[in-house]
C-alpha cells in the first residue's frame, strides 16, 4: 500500500513487494495467487480504514457520515477508486456495504428507496472522486495545465460560450471548492421527500 500510495498501483510489482518486506518473490505466492489478488487484498485493507459513524447518529446522518469518510479514505489512497469496482468485495468492504444497507433499512425509507439510496450514495462517492481525479489540473498530461486551460478559454466565443468561459475562469482563479457534500445532501434530501410522497 505504501508503494501504491506514493507511486500508484501501476508501480506495484511482486518483486518490489518482496523486496520491501524482505522475502523472495516466490515466497509471496504462498500468501496470494498473483498481483491481482494482492491488489484485491489491498483494496479491502483500504475499506477497513473507513470508520463507521457514531452509533447515536440519526440513520441518514450516519449515511452521510460514512459517505464523507469513504471519500476521505479515497483521497488518502488515490489509486483505490479506479480499482474499487474491479475486485470482488472482501470482508471489510462487505462489512461496510452491510452497514450502509442496514442504516438505510432503519432510516424509514421504503425498501425500494433504500435500495436506490444505496446505489445513489455509492455512485456519488465513487463517481465524484473519479471525476475529480481525472479533472485535476496537476494530473493532466500537459506541460502547463493552467496555460492549456487559458488557451482553451481564449479560443471560445465570448457570445456563444460566455458561461463556460466564466466557469473555467472560476477554476483558474482558485474557486475550486468541492460540491461533494452539497450533492450528497441533495441525494439524501430527495430520498426523504420521495419517501414522504409515497
């Protein structure tokens, strides 16, 4: 995990892991079948880091808290979000899924809305994080991402794309505060309103 955290999962090889822990490469295969299984174990170890909220929280506040905690964990381990869905959940991730499903179940939402809520919250956490990673100016494969964004804006029509220009300039001027929690609150509020309308 230290290698993946500092250099990305692509830098991980069985040889490097063996060197890091002081074993011969073949000794690792007594514990995992291959690199893919190792990464699955690592992803589950990250899921284990996601803290469950305090027991006395209102159920939907607990759902919000675990979503925020999951995103914070993803930010600490940026290699995990692209791999999250490509591995069968291990014990820790299964426990977190069960916690979220159980919390939604006791929230008073109908079973159908609890089902949709589970997917809406998870999709928001993962999708938002993946998009944020893809859009980060400092990770784009460009010599000078800010200069590239300014060239992009300069080539737009001020009459046809005025709002796009203003929006990109907001980002370039440092107005990059996250809308993650705002959208999460919209999802939770909408679930409550839909439930009340039934």
